[in-house]
C-alpha cells in the first residue's frame, strides 16, 4: 500500500507550493523529459540524474539549485540518493500519478 494513499488538501497544497517556483518547474520538467546524455544511470535505474547537471541551463548558483532540489524532495516530487560524491535524483512517478488523478472531477469534489 502506498504511503501517499491518504492525500488531503494540505498535501496537495505542499506540492503545488513547491511547483510555484519557475526554477523548480524547470528542474522537474527537465527530469521528467530526460537528462542530458551521459548524466543518466543505466536503464535499470531509469531516470536517475546527477543533481549537479540539473542546474546547467538555469543560471542559478549551486546553493540555490540545492535549495530547489531539497524543496522538490520535501514535497515528494523527487527522490534522492547519494552515490559517492554525487547525489542522484529521480522523479517520483507515484506522485505524478496522484497529481494526474487530482484533476479528475471525483477527486476535486472530495476536497470540498
């Protein structure tokens, strides 16, 4: 059973708060679509990307990138794992499915 099964309005608000920053949206979008060649792990670890590579096109300081990554992780949108000196991260597909389901009429009416 998923730990996200009992999502409520506050849980969704935390996710949308994390996504309200344009840089976080760009980071998540980049992770969802793909990582640059050479930054993804082998197919058995599908969609893992090195955190350092995610900030290349954002023109933000590494400390700011780190903050955004931590906020996405805190909201449950991404997961992280240390690999030596590198930090790998990947999209939490379960949360994306929950968000997709949020926008159905049935789910919206349960929040009222």
